[in-house]
C-alpha cells in the first residue's frame, strides 16, 4: 500500500521513521512526566488541606463551645472557609472520588497534631476530582459540625512556563540531529547510485573513493572491482575485434594481388569489388575499435554551434544539397559532451538522411530542463517497420542500400548509438507520417 505522503527516497523514509519514533517517545515522555507531576501536586494539596482542616478541628475541640464561633472568626484561615453548624454540610456536589477521599482521610488521621482520630462517619467529604473545590464536614465530639470549604489551585502538568519551550527546543535539536545523521549515513548510497549511472555512460569513469565506514568501503571496493572487470571485458572484446580486422588486411591485400591474375575481366572486376567492400568493412571495424579505446573527456560545448558546423560541412561536401539542409532551434545552448565523438554520431545521422532521404532537417529543442532533443528528419522512403530495430546491428544494411554507390558498411547507426548512449542519452528511429525518417536523439543536459 502506498501512503500519499510517504517519501520516496531511502533518506526520506529513514528520516520519517526516526522522526515519528522521536515524536512518539517525546510525547510519551512528556505525558509520563505530566501525569507524575499531577500526582505529586494532588498529594501535596491533600496533605496541605488535611493539615489545615485538622488544625481547625483540633482548635475547636480545645475551645469551649460557647467561644468557638468567635475563635474561628479570629483564626487565620487564608483561603479556607469554615463555619460551625448543627448539621453536616449540604452541598450540590458529589462525594469525593474514593482514591482521593481515602488519601485525605489517611492524612487527616496520621497528622501528628494531637487530635483524636476521626471516625469514618464523623467526616464527610464532597468535591475534589476534576472540581477544584472541596467541602469537608467534621463532627466535633459534642455533635456540632465544623464545615470547611477549600478552593484548590488548578493542577499544572509542568511547573515553569519555560519547561515546555525547553522541551520543544530539545525535541527540535534531536530532530535536526536525526536529519543530519540520516543524510550523512545515506550519502554513500547516493554516491554509489551516481557511480553506477556514470559507469553506464562511460566504462572509464574514475573509481569510487574507497574510504569511510567499513560497509561503505566494502561496497566501494566491490563496485570498483566490478567496474574494472567490465572495463577489461569491453577492452578484450574491442581488442579481439581490431585484431581480427587487422589480421584480415594482409590476406585481403594478397587476394587483391592474386585477383589481378584472373583472366575473365568480368569476374576479376566482381572479385575486386567484393574485396574492396571487405576492405572498407575492415577499416571501419578498425576505426570503431580505435574510437572505443580513445577516451575523450567531457567538456561544455555549444550544441547549436556544433549542429550548424556539421550542416555547413555537409553542404560543402554535397553542394547540390545545400538548400536541402535546415537547422531549427535556439542559437546557443551549452551541454556537457565529448565534442569529437558527438560530432561523429550526428554526422553519421545527417549523412544517412542525405544518402537515403535526400535532405536533412535538424531541429533542437529542450522539452524539459533535464534533457535536450535533437531530431534529424529527411524526405526519403523511411525504414520498413520490421527493420527499425535491426538497422542498429553492426554491418546491417537495408536491401536498397546494398549497392556500392553509398559506400556504407552498416556501422553508421551502431556507432552513433554507442556514442550517444555513452553520453547518457539514447537514439530512436520513427517513420514520419509525411514520409521520410525521423531520428530522435535525447541527451542529458
Ligand atoms: N534516413 C534513412 N532513411 C532510410 N533508411 C535509412 C536511413 N538511415 C539509415 N537507413 C538504413 O539503415 C541502414 C543502416 O544504416 P547505417 O548508417 O548503420 O549504415 P550505412 O549507412 O549503410 O553505412 P555507414 O553509415 O557505415 O557508411 C542503411 O543501410 C539504410 O538502409
Ligand atoms: Mg550510414
């Protein structure tokens, strides 16, 4: 189940769990503290009330009944109301709740003030509980009642007003510490994710620093070892490819020499043509291997500038195509790229558009802040849907382009895709509804 506000990141989730825990623990702590304080205050109030009521009671016992009212008036009673009456107090209040009442009774009978112990029926107690006033009726030994009214101070869950401020500040400090710690602890995961992403773009990306806590160090070492193996694997493959290409050159040259001795002119021409095609494939393979080995650093380039340069150079190479080349888009936009490789990739796409589509319209746009889109469109026949994926396979050429005229070997698209993927982007082909092919290149900014 997905909670709507539940954070998506590991750091966010960890922080959320810890913060919820912190709030629960602090809330429970505050409640326990407040309940304890309320208990202590209640106890103190009961003791105080018991002490003062018993004091009055004792004085009344020791006083002649005739003078009692007079003495009672003269006594300092602060906020305690007291009257003598022939009957117990009659008030519109419930009896004091049992736990509190028992507490008060015990206190009144335990106080060492020298008064005779009060029997249960000689004492009635009303109020208490959530009500802050208490009415006590105490029967004196001669049957008269001493009725006392007391107003208790409201209970406060904490004593000083700064307590709550200090408590909130303490909780905030703990929350900040939690957030900071989580960020620090999760940082290596982010670094690892970025490194994995970087490795996808460039197998020669610099290794991760192998430091920090032991788990992070172990993960970094494992990652670097994996990157090294991938690098070696890729290197071995390209070296194998170039070695084969290299070794094929000598027999091809030999065959070309031998072909010269073929008597039949037509056969000789065909054999030489095939051998030339083979040679072109071998040199393309060698160039491909060379590209894979040279690692050009990423640098900021002005993409529109690069596109216009390519179009200009294409126009110079095919002067009759000049008015069929177009650029549309912003005049300046800086992206991080490997200038020579990216140029080769786009040249391959534009050359294809010219060869197979007879025109090239290049459009640059920035659909969202994280990516730029380069579209290369032509007015040719497009590519049959079934072929759309296969044209990216090395040496795959469409049937009509088999003729030697275009001079291609079928490495243009695979090379372009390799380069663009190494930049963290991708390339897609689609047939336009108006006819012709649209090649869409996405590049991260
Ligand atoms: N714009 C296009 N319109 C129609 N077909 C295309 C287009 N671009 C590529 N193709 C088809 O895809 C095939 C593969 O293209 P790719 O660029 O990989 O090789 P190539 O152009 O044949 O040779 P190279 O580019 O190595 O000289 C081409 O042979 C062609 O059939
Ligand atoms: Mg091509």
